[in-house]
C-alpha cells in the first residue's frame, strides 16, 4: 500500500508539472497556500512592499499645493539705527504757533532715533506654495513606481523559493515515512523467520545458529526503525517551521480521494522568461535610464509660486493695517556647478550600461541553471524507472527463495540475503521516487512555472 501511495503521489505531481500548470495534489497545494499565508519571512517582505507603496503615494502628492502656518517673533536692541531730527525741525515752528495762538496747543517734541531691528515684532502668515515647473518630481514618481514593482517581484521570488522548499520538505517527510515502513516490514519478516526457525529447532529440525541470526537481524532492523523515526521527526519539524506551525503539528499524508494517473507527463521545456529576477533587472535598467533623463534635464528651470496671507506688527498687535498678502514666484536656473552636472550624466550613463550587462549575465546564468535542473530531472526519471525494475526483480527473487526455503531447497541464510536485497531495493525505489519529485520541484522553480495567484 505504501508503494502504491508513493507511485500515486509521483504520478500526480508529474502530471501537475507537465499538464496545464494546475497542481494535482490538493494536500500539497493546501500546505503551500498555508506556507504562503503564514511564513514569517514572507510577512516581513510584505511590510517592505507596503513601505515602498507608501513612498510612491508620497511622491504622487508632490504635485499638490503645500500649505503651512509660519510664525516669527523677534525682540532686538542695539544694532544699526537712524537719527531723525524731528524736534530740531518742528519745535521752532510749534513755538511760533503757540505764540500766535496764545496757547500751548503745540508741545515740544524730541528728536527720534529708530533702530533697524524691531523690538517686540511678529510676523504670522499662512503660506501656500505649489510647484509649476519641476521635472525632478515627475522622475521621482517614475522611480518610486518602478521600485514598487521591484519589491513585488522580490516578494514573488521569495514565494517561489518557499514553494520549492515546502514541496521538497514534504517529499522528504513522505520519504522518511516510507523508509520507516520498509524497515518495519523487514523487521516483521525477520520476526516471522525467527518464529519459524524456533519451531523447527523445537521440533529438532532446525539449527540454533539460525535463531541467533534471526535475533541479530531483528535487532538490526529495530535500530534502523529508531533511526528512521528520528528522521521522520526532523523532517516534520522542518516542514512545520516553513509553515510557521507548531513543531509537533501532524502532517496529512493523503486525502484518499485522488485518482491514480496511468502515465507520466512529458517534462517542460526550459523557459526562464517568467523569472522575477529578470523582471527586476529590467526594471533596474528603467530606473537608471530615468536617473539619466533627470540628470540631463538639470538645466530646465524650476518654477514655484507662493501666496502669503498674514499679519505683522510690533507689540503683538493685530489690526487692519497689520494684515497683508503677498503673491510671488521663485525661479531657479543653474548656471555653473563646477562641471558636476556633466559628471553626473556620465555616471548615469555608466550605471545604465552596468544594469544592461547584469541583465545579460543573469539570463545566461539562469538558463544554465535551468538546463542543469532539466538534466537532473531526466536523470532522476531514468533512475526511478530503473529502481522499479530492480524492485520487481528483488520481490520475485525473494518469493522464489522463500518458497525454496519452505520446500527445503534453499537455506535460511539465502532467505535473509533475499530479504535484504528486497529491502534495499525498496529503499532505493523510495529514494529515487522522492528524488525525482524534488528534482521536479527544483525544475518548476527554475522555470518559475508555479501559479502564485
């Protein structure tokens, strides 16, 4: 039954890879979805994506007016001043007027000294500023949009790695379970052989050495069972860690509803066009080209307009005379910057060339890895087919030797040897099957063919 289940899982996965792209193993798909929803590293990368999206929203708002309230309060004494001899100019006139009117209606005044720095002085205003011409804002928004795309692609890139790791961890768990079952079956056969030899010895037809050999074989198989149990536990712990679950959480082996598929599907062709790494490098080229355009447009003037509505006076007084408005525009145009602008343009041109070279190198490396993965998958398929033939031969050989032992033709040592060969063939078939599944998961990752959405 274990062997049938293993073949079922293998066939289902192969058809899922080579067919329409939809997975045919609902159990594994459910675990993959659980891992994509709960993995801690993935949660952290989602937060980084949200941060990049917030940066994009901030860049888009740079076109909107900026309104701020500004208050300046100063108190000064000393500094430059101006003398106004108003007393010297007006007192003779006032004296004459008082004499003519026979009154003191025109008092004497003193000369004045006015400081340039006001003493208790405030300036409160609401300033509204808006950019009219600023190419940097447009380029900054384009860069932010591309950075958001890169963050999304990095997120999908990690998802694909996680899918591969989850699948391989699941296959390793199933392989460890299968190995444990094989050892348990071998131990059961060894115990049966010990029982038969003990009866023969009790009947005077057996040998004590056979009983001792059977005991040794049972002990050997029990040691392997203990080791296999440890491997099952370790595989379970790692699988649950990928899913951010409790280490002891049970893992479902089969839903009992899948239908076996009779033939294997053909392997996919190498196609790395969907790799997120290539898309990110292409977007990086776009960012560098945008930076180049921005540096080339450094001589385009920047124009901002502003409107001030406020009040200013001494002594914190507010009146109709203290209120004011001011409308203006600010124009900035670079004339000379020590040749730095030209050097920035050259630096951006080099960055564009580097980004394009990185894309070419990445395509070559990813295609090489994909082809190596395809070759590994094909080799694992051949190994699996060969292991099935060896398993069938070992099973036939064991049956023949066991029948011969029962008929007195073969010795007990030969049955042990046949049983050992059968156990080794089962283990080899188990390893080959799950190595093939792991190779398929790697090939699926290299082609970026797993549907994430």
